[in-house]
C-alpha cells in the first residue's frame, strides 16, 4: 500500500512539474493557453446553463476559483493513477500523462483566436511531465538496487522545486505583464453633471452611491485576466457597412468623448443579488464609431461584438442606435479601465443586460443579422432582446438579522434604466400596505438611486419587502422569474427578528 502511494506521488509530482513549467511558458506567451485554464474554459463552454446559474448563485465570484480547483483535483487524481500504472509499466503511465496534456492541447486549439504558438505550453507539459516520471522511476529503481535513497530524495526535491519555481515565476510574469499602462485620458466634450452626494454616511450599511473600481462586479467566461496592450489594440468595424474600417487606440482617443453616470447589471443577478455596479464612464459614442464605416444603408439587425480572444456578444441594432448613450468606453471613475473590466476598451449600452451589451476587451464590431451569425449566449438560447428589469434591493438590515426594537432604518438601492429612472420606492412590512420610502439624490435615469425608510420596529419576526416604480409609471413586477433567459424578476423580501 505504501509503495502504491509513493508511486501515486511520483505521478502527481511529475504532473506538477509539467503544469508549473507550462504555466510559466503561458505567462510569457498568452496566459489563456495554460493547460489548466484551457481545460477550465472548455468546461465552462460545455456546462449546461442551469448548472452555470447554480454555480454563480452558490459560489458567487469564487465560482471560477472553485472550477479551476476542481479541474486541478481531477488532473492530479488521474496523475496519481498514472504514477501507480508506471510502477508496472512506465510507458503506459507516461502515455496517460501525455494523454492528459493532449486533452488540454485540444482545448487550447478550440479557442476562436488560437494560433500554433498557443500550443507551446502544452508541448512543454507533454515533454516535462513524462520525462519527470521517467526520471523518478529510474532513480527509484537505482535506490532499490543500491539501498541508498539520497539520490531519490534529491531528485524529488529538485523536481518539487522546479514545479514551485515554474508556478510562482509564471504568476510573477503574469502580474508584471498585467501592470496598468500609463495613459492620459482626454477630457470629455460632454462632461457628466456634478455628481451629487449620496446617502453613504447617513444610512449605515447602504450600498455606496458610486461603486469603487476595485469593488466593481465581474462576471464573464474568462478564467484569467487578459493582458492586452493599448499599443497593439485595434478596433475593426465590418460586415454590412459601406467600408471596413480599423482604428487604433490613439485614433479612438482623438474622437469626441462623452462622460456618463451609468449602472451596469448582469443578467445572472438574482433578485436582491450583488451583480450590479454604478460608475462614471468615459468613452466615444457607439454611433460615432459605426459612422466611420457607414451604416445608413445597412440591413443589419444585430451588432456582433468580438473580444480579443474570439468571444462574441450580440446586440440588437435598433436598441444600440436609438439615441441612448451607447459607448465605446476607455475610462471608469476618472481612471483608465482596469484590465479586469475590459482594458483597453469595452462596450457599454445603458438599459441592457451585460450579456448583450457590455463586451470587454473589445476588438471588432460586425454589422450582421441574427439569421446569419449567432453569438456565444444566443447559441445557448439566452434572449436576444433583454432590457434590464426594474428592481429594488434591501441592503440593510440583512436577512435574519437580530435587531433591537425601536426606529430601524431600512435602506438599499433601486434601478430603472431607460424608463426615466426611479420615481418611487415603497416598503411593505408583514404584508401590510405599501409605504413610500425616502429617495436619495438623482444622478440620472440610467443610474441607481439610494433609498431609506424609517420603521418603528416592534418585537417579533417580521417580513420586509421592497418594490420600485419607474419615472414612466412602470412598476416592478412581483412575478418571480429566474435569470435565464432574460433576467430575474420578483420582489426582494427578507425576514428579520426584532428583540
């Protein structure tokens, strides 16, 4: 039994050497070509929508960490099996290790923008892993023959160091490549109005009126943070246009910039969920960019946007060009876009869920039709037309909170993009009548509003509910719906206990 465990460890160690060196190689070329990340990305693509939604609901922003961890556990278990097999048949054990890497190689090459160079990390792994296993096998046999284990211990230590150094060096190289660039953003020709002071200091526990860049939510299919240089970046506008156009980052910065306060919302956000944020965005009008290619005679009904790695998102053409402040964004809260949020350039269209409007790391806009081309989420049967639903969220008190009797402040945020904003927020206690809450300052129809309600709480268990009414008199629906296929709906309700 102990001997089997030892050989299982040999298989794991050999695999870790291959993974570490492959990770370092990928850090130098393209982090997404790392074998583990490539397999993880393929798993994401193949995962059924209900399971994806469950993972987001259950694990939140940690879902990707858990996915990568699960892939690693699976790989290392198979590596242990390979080590046990190698005890009797070294060639068969090595072949199993090579087969694991071959799967990763296939995953790498199925990426839309894959090139031959992306195979390099897998090639490194497919050489380093089996060679390490062979070295361990021969050193073990020699130790069994001459009765000394010093060389075996040195070999194990050296391979362990190689695995650790490869992994750590890969992480350092990736972090160095991902350092922010020093970019001077232009002043907007249409600056946003002076930003009002929110209720942040007045209502403890309420969501900040403006979301800090570091706290802004991120939901996408990427397992890594893409490293895209502004010097190498270009945006191509093609498809059913008068002429194909490609512009550079510097040329984009020379175009007239607008500044807008806008709330973004993810379609995966459940009722009362965390996947939304509000910021001040700087960018070029989408229509100004499209006009460079000429769109007056287009028959397109969708804009197919593509990121640097081939991920596609489809946006209804009529909604993107109906006069709302659709933008090609370069700045966020007075700073350049963070890499996590789409640097160097992302798309943003107010009033539409991100999966049809907010392409990050944008590189191409193609005017086409839904009949001719289908985007990533369209292929998975999500809606093609998905306006953000009116909603309100309770931030404080938290569900099942123990609070003292007396005046209790209930507070949160509400949003109703492209519907003249929020006109009213109402609170209901224990199913009684709706009571109007106090609204915080107004930063525009496409920006959320803070609200609060002073409740004279009495002892016992109580149910709190909230609803919003838009400026166009459309009220938030109480009908429950899951995020798939066009966004969650229903009232945010919670129970608190008053002592």
